[in-house]
C-alpha cells in the first residue's frame, strides 16, 4: 500500500523552499570545499541542507581566503550525514570574522558522485551568505532566490 501524500515530508514554515538550495556535486571518494566570508564577530549562521546520499561535513576557519591546508583551524569535526528525504538545519556561531571552509566529502561512494543541496543564511536578517567560490563548475546555483 502506498504512503498517503498528506503524510509526505513538507518543509517547515521558516525553512527556505527547496528551490532556493544550491546543488554541489561531489565525485566518488572526493571532497569539495565551499568558502564563506563572515565579516562580523559572533554571527550566527543557519545552514539548511538536503542530501539523498551519505555525505560527511567538516567546518574549518582561517583568517585568509586561500590558506595552506595546515593553516586551517578545525571548528566542527567531521559529521557523517545520512541521506534523508527532509531538509536539515545546522546552526553555528562564527565567533571571529574571517573565512569558514565547509568541506563536503563523499566517502560512502566508491563509484558514483553524490549531490548535496544547501543554502547558508545569516540569523536575524535571513540574508544569504554566498560562498566566495560559488562559481565553480561543480556548483549549480539555485533556480530561485530567497525573499
């Protein structure tokens, strides 16, 4: 017996519509890193995401835009996120101004790429904080802008 449509997952009222999430493609057994510039100290960011396959996320900090790997400061240790048919919300307090590097790793797949959809908003204003490297070929910008 099929699941009735009225019990399907629906985004919460305060969540952005799925069409506003950017799609990042991560090759099998590889990583992609998005870099976000935060200008003010103590900025609370809201990361709305959706993934249908397992992805690992890690958050790093640096004062410079393009630091060497050993200059990245670990802010949030690797978090495995299993694929779910729902939108997830992860909030993080950026205590220092600078660059926050969100690393997405496709460790679970050895053969196929995975995709991860996300948008990062500043709490309060709910304005999008766009990645400084958003124009990479592995990023497909959302079809719709946040209102």
